[in-house]
C-alpha cells in the first residue's frame, strides 16, 4: 500500500479534545464528527483538508481519553495516515481498529513541514518528504489486514463471510 498527500502539521500533546471537542461527542456519525475535527486548534482545517492528506504530530498524539471519536473524525475528514513522534497507546489501538494507519517516527515528524507532500510506502516502510527518506518497520501482517479491510470489525465480518 502506498499513499501520497499534503501535510497538516500540529505540535505535541494533541489530545482527543483538540481532535474532536467534547461538545460534539453526542454522535458517532463520521460525517458530523469530521465537520469539527481540529476546529479548536485550526479553524480552517476542514476547509483545507483533501482526501488522502496526511496529518503529522509531535509527542503524545491522541492523549487524553479512550474515545474512538477522535480517530473517526480524522479518518472521515480525508486524512489517510497520521505520522507522529509518539502516540497515546489507546489512540494508537483505536486508530488501527477503525482502519486509520498511524506511524511512529520521531525523525520524520520533526523534519516534515506543514504543507509538504509526503509519500508513504507501507510495504517497504519508507516515508519520503522532499529530499528526506525515513525508514520505519512495516506494519505486521495482521495490522495490514485490519487497515486493508477498513477496520477490525470489517475484517472480522469478512472472515465470517469467507468461512
């Protein structure tokens, strides 16, 4: 799997309340959640983001709570992948569960600038931005299957159908 997109970059400690403010947590509708994604830190985000774009963050991305609303809002907005120096563990798992690829790579997160174009090759584990190429371990096969299916529940449903 390969992705190419324009970067929307944010700093350290982007918590789930920044990603999707608590006042919008009365729904799980991805279409509604995406309308408010990042609005408290970047009011223009939803107007700027395009399908396939990439989000880059700093340390402790997705900290705060265990709610799945945050990765749902990011994915629904059109973001195809999130790269960060580090993720809160529950956010990492929630993102994979809904089929949103996320990559921990401190050197890439530090070097990539807002507005850059980034290419990601998940098979080789390469992230390319301008003259920079960063190596990360490819996802294990089971995570690749979850992402390819569009999330854990889709993968489980497909497995039941295939039996």
